[in-house]
C-alpha cells in the first residue's frame, strides 16, 4: 500500500499523463474516448485538492481500466493522421502515455 506522499506524487503524475492523453485524443481522432479521460481527471480532483489521494486514484484507475476492456476498447485505439510520419510520431507518443498510465493506475487498489 502506498503512503500519502507516494499517493500524492502518483496523483500528480497521473493528472499530467491524463492531460497529455486528452491532448492526443483531441488532435488524433479519438474524441469518442475523451469522456472517459475527462472523468478520470475529474476523479483525481484539481491540483489543490486536499482529499484522500488514494481514494481518488482508485476511482480514476477504475474509470481508466473500464475503458480498456473488451474488443473495440480504448486499448485498440491508434492515432489516425494523413501524414504517415506524423502519425507514427503521434502513435509513439500515445503508446508512451498509455504505458505511463498503466504504470500509474493499472495496479491501484
């Protein structure tokens, strides 16, 4: 179980990763996944939120994990752009952020 400091650090990092994912989706054809990302961000609360970081991480993790279940889920998403080189860069960025989110939220209980 993570202590309060670790939970706050994880929550801060998760906020940043979710915001980056939001940007990727807004510019890469993934707008239908935005409600889930926004809900996970909302669960984490604002920067100055003094609520229980562990509880907010559990809620955000539950939302994020629910987006990746089953065929046709968020786990199958890829950025679609007209320029192949730009698409490759955007998908590499997406993959890195998705990996970071799994590290931060994948095992929160």
